[in-house]
């Protein structure tokens, strides 16, 4: 599930983006470096953020996220549970786990991550367990020195663009340990939702490209606006509007991977304009939709 289209990946599989903020005197006071690559062999996305100050609002992804904090301290909320996270923590997000992350001090944040689609994870789980069943992670924040070492070696090998089978070996060993110690059936990680809320989600996932109103959602749920908002937020951890925008960003990301221009991806996924699209994309993903 790459952020860029195939031509971008072939031209430059690893791209550094530097954000410099200058004070009036011209001295650089902040530098952020964001490096992303899509590994065609492993079918997953790896990225590294350094010197980050950006906060991420409550959102979710349709894929697995495995991250490692190299430096900095942040306040994380995941599935409405609050954590203080810092160096050495591994973060585990199942698809649809809602989460937000904000700075807890004036320092910056260094972070490595992997995005793994459900399709890729399904194949990996079958290879590791012999069963074609999606795994779920029982914990969202862990600290495990053995897993830390495996993850760092795996991530660096991917970022270096290695073509050796070592990276596949590292991935399978890392996930084997992760599933053994923190795995459970994926369905156990999904919160129970009422039929009304599921109808609303299904409607948004089918009609995300069109203009959707709160009245539309109420008609599909049979609930009043206030009841819908309370029930939906309690069930999903995000508001209906945030759920819709997250679905749109995820679909737009797929279009970008397939080679669509940013403006076309914005139009095809229901954003009112490219600026609106870019703002939400950067807010949820941490990168602009096209660089």
C-alpha cells in the first residue's frame, strides 16, 4: 500500500523530505526528515521519521502498522486507552484500531514504521502458522528487547534497499515471535458494533466518493443525529466524519500507488478540492500526497 505510484518508486525508491523552519534571523530552528520506501519483494511499506513535531489526530488505517520509537516522548491514545510512549516502545495497530498521538514535551520524535496490508499479512500468517487467518495483536504498546533488535535489523535492511533473502528471513522471524507472544485471532480485536452502526459504516464505505450528509447516515441507521453521534463514536472511537475522511484517504492512497495524479485522486475520493485532500492526507499519513 505505497504512498507513491510505481513510476515514483522505480525512479527513487527511497526519498528524503526535509522540512526546515527558519526564524527571522535565518537560523534553522527545526528540521524534519521523512524517508519512505515501498519494498516490492516483501510487499510492504517502510518509513522513518526524524525530528518530528507534528501531532496526529484520532484516525485509523485499513492496514497493520508496526512502529518503533527511537527517540522522544509522546502521549498516545489507542482505542480510548491513554499511554505515555518513548524510546524502545513498539507500537502495534491492527486494521481499524483508532489512535492519536501528540507531543508530551518540547522535544522532537524519531520513529520507524512498517505498513502491512491485510493481503500481505494474510500470506505471511499462512507461511508462519500454516493457517490462512489474519492475526490480531493483543496489545498496542509493548517493550521487548529481543523484538526491538529484530525490528531494527529488519527495518534498516529494507531501507537500505537490500535484495538479499536476509530481509525476508528477518521479517518471518520477527512476525513469528510477535504472533507467538502477542497474537490472537483478528476477530477478537474487533469491537462489537450494533447493526445500526455497521449499516452506517457500510454506507460510507460504498458511497465515500459522493456527497454524504448527516441526514443520509441517520436514514441508514434509523437513529437521530445526537444518538448516532454518541453511539458511533463510542463504538468506533472516531466520529462519523473522521471515519469517512479516513476511508477517503485510504482509497486515495491506493489511487496514488496506481499512478493517479493528486488532483484526480482527490476528485475520485470525494474531497471538495485538492487543498482539502492534501490537508487530511498529511494529517493522517504524515506526508504530502505527492512529492
